[in-house]
């Protein structure tokens, strides 16, 4: 099997790529630049993570204009990084781009690092979204492209522990784009549990 792995340099997608690699799945890592504030640090962490895993350097989908049009706390510093974090259509943009790339490289599916539905804050983080997205991609691409979310049974505390066991380190999971995590964004808040970092 071969997949396009949506990788961001964060803990979830890096673990996802590691698990797929352990299963012998051929991967085409893809980083999406959607105009996010944290793009530069995310991309550098992503390149480093794929290198550490001996995976190919991620291709970059340069879609920065999306973030200029669709303003949110993730794309516009004048908006609140957490309260305004919902970026409409972001995960569908990721999956559509990954599926189009999968068609180009004859991959069987795309993989996205969504966690357990209990943790979802937005409508494009649910099992229903993934199922309907797969149907939509079939219509768009004219063939079946599986949508995989291998971490969808995990909560963040479990992801952190499994990543520790797998030796994953030096990922970047902050929406603010600063070297030091801001502690305020949704990505940072996910780590606020006993034993979290």
C-alpha cells in the first residue's frame, strides 16, 4: 500500500508517519502551506522529522493565498489564536490536495493525523467528516482513495506516550509561530494534562 501522508512537523502527524513506516507502507509526505502563521517553524520541523524517520523530504503544497482569504487565528495575527482558531474548510483542503497528489503518484490513500472524536472542536475533525470526505474524493478523482486517520482511536495523552516510546522528539506543535510554545493556542492547550509538556 502507498499513501500520501499529511505531515505538519507536529507530534501527531510525525507519529502517524512513523507508524505507517513501521508497517512498511510507502509514503509520499506532503506539507500544506495554507498561509498559517507558524509555517516556517512547522516546515523546518517537518523536514527534520521526515529526515529522522528516513522518509522522503516532504513536498510542499504552496496554498498561502487560502490563509489570506480565509482569515482565522491560525492565519491572521490580528485575530485571537484560540478563540478564532476555526479555519473553515482547512481539513477538506488538506484532503483534497493530498488526494490530487495521490492521483498523480498512484497512491492508494491519504493519511491525516486527527485524534479521537472526543477531542474534536470543529466539524471537520469527526468520523462523519472523514467518511463523507472519502465519498467526495471518489467523486472528484474518479477512483477510490482511502482516507486514513490512524490516530483516531487515541487521545493526546496516549499519543504523547506512544511518541515517547517510539523516540519521536523535536516536533513543533504551536500555532503562534514562535520558538517557544505560546501556551495559549489550541495545539498548546492539547498538552495541558498531567504529565504533558
